[in-house]
C-alpha cells in the first residue's frame, strides 16, 4: 500500500510555526516512503475562507520547498459529503437536532452543577415525528453523528496506545443548521476517498480522531494510522496560541530566516535527536522518525532560528547570493569581494544591506574622547578612497610610525573611526570596498 499523507490547513489565516510542524511531518513521511503528499484546503466555511490565504499558504509551502503532489479543496467536494451524510442517515447513525446554542449551554451548566460530564443528552432522539416537523418549521435542524458508546482505541504514532471512552464525548455535529458541512465529516470523507494512510496532526485533535474513527467505521472504511504531535509552547513554556500570529511563516521570512533553518529546527525539536543545520529536505528526511518525538509540549524559541540561519547563510557560495548582492547595487565585479567581507558578519541575508550602505556611504565615526587627538592625526595620513588591497597595511603602518601606537590601541580606534563599530569585517579586505570615509569629511 503506498503511503499517502495530507496537510489540511483552513485558508482562514497565514501559516505559522505550529502549522509548519504538521505540514513538515506529513511531507517527510510521504517523502521517506516514496508516497504522495496532498495539500488539502479545508475551506467549507465560506465566511472565513479567503482566496488570498489559500495563495499565501501555497506561497509559504513553496518557499520552504514542501512540494505537494496534488491539491484538493473541500469546497469542490460538497456533493461527496452530502452523499456520505445520506449513508450515515440510512445507517441510523445521523440524527437531527434543534437545540439552540443557549439551550445547549443551559443543559451543560445543569450537568456540571450535578457533577456530571457535559455530554449532549441525545434529547433530540426522543422527539416525535410531529415535534420534529414543528421544530423544523420554526428553526433549521442540524445533524449529529450517533456515537457508539464504547471505547475507541488506536495505536498512536507518537502518543502510543490511546483509549477514549466514547460515552464521555458528545455526539459530534457534522452539518450545521445552515447546511454547512463541518470539518469532522468532510475530513473523514476526504481521508477515505483520497486513500490517506497516515494522518499526523496536533494533539488538540485527539478527541476529533476518536469520533472520526467511528465515523470512518460507520462509512465502511478502515481508519488510517494516526499520530498526534505535541503542541508548541513559547520559550518559557507559555501557551503559544495567542502569539502564533506573530510567528507566521511570512513574518519569519521577512525577518530573513532561512527555510533550511526553519525546517532543520522543526524536524527535530521535541524529539530525542539534536537539532543541527541540514542543507536539504533529503538530509532532513534521513534521520526523521515520528517515534522519536515525545508527548510533552515542545518549547519553541524563535531566537534559535538565528544561529541556524547564520550557519546556513555563512556557508553559501557567492553564486547563491550574487543576485541578492547585486540587487543592493553592488557592482558585479565587487560582488565576490563584498561577500567575503560581509559573510562572517551577518545573521541573515537581510543584514547585507547594512554593510553595503557602510561601504557606499561610509559610517558615522565613533571616536572616544581620549583617542580624539590620535584619530585626528591618523586621519591626516589617510588619503581619500578608492583604496587598493594594501591600503589598511599602509595606513596603519604609517600611523604606527608617526604615533608609536601598536596592537589593539592602534587598530581599534581606526576601525571605529571608519566603520563606527568595534567589531566587524577584516579591515584589510573592507578598505578596497569603501567609497566614502565620513571621518575624512
Ligand atoms: N483543517 C484542520 C485544521 O487545520 C485539519 C486537521 C486535520 O489534519 O485533520 O486543524
């Protein structure tokens, strides 16, 4: 049986690091097994789904290199869901309910007051045909799946043996009063009809899985393998849900985070394998194993992406960065020299702009009061740009001879006068790229 996985985002927002974990795991499982990976847009909610979000999802996945073999949209499959609903009705597993949200809320409160779990009481099953007819005239009915009140068990790819008592769950609503098919049913129908063999998703879906296993059985299908990964928390263990908006993949991309860094981190974080930068999805797939992930919440710190991005970026050959460098306005003949100078001093490619601005426009000099006289004397010995390859050696040699300073006391004030900073590129390599030295006036 060939492996089929899917990533099923709702196009109601931008993808964030939490979604990425799901997408990546499913992608890697398919890739490792030579199977196929489906991008499925769960867009049955016409109010909240947006085409622009669907475009953004594709764009983000492409940026990461998480290619998919097939795209499906739930909105194009409504007839399939209607047909499955008919089959559930015919099998006596689907029933119409009429309670309003307020009525349901009241029931729940009463149950809780009596110390009972707030499970839907199935009152709608007791309605007579006449009552049902009357209620239908007053308000639309919605549909619930009738769970078998027995234990639902599966061997979870991450959580191990799971067992959930269906008697502790409310019969899930699958079709709303306005006719909208809900995710729980649509997803089951898709997973069956698309031959999905492995479903990996967040552990917030464990209860869904229990009900979906029964719905699948009621439709005569066998459930796929399920695995539920832990949810991400912030660096201090705090919930991430509110902050996920600021951890969108497009924000990280805008910050210059490299896809390789993001993928390398997310494919190992929360597992018992160390995180290390890997250059390609193939390398990432190599050691990937769901069984090595734990159930405990996984701490995610966006700051961890910086050293990984830095390691990735610094290892790039000039050919890979030439377009980005030339786009800054660096003349093609200087691109390689500029890369050599800048690469050791950047975290992301976005930092290149700052170094080019320094070469092009010079930097505001930083001169400590106690060095003012020394620097003034040194600057009198510095000709204006352009500089040749020996400019730094020539200049510092002349300054040493004139002032007697040497070592750090010689070099540091001169570096700060030219670059405005106490650290940075090799000055001998930087000088030929300088077009302006502001300290010279
Ligand atoms: N659209 C669902 C979600 O984003 C998909 C869950 C699933 O993988 O089945 O939560």
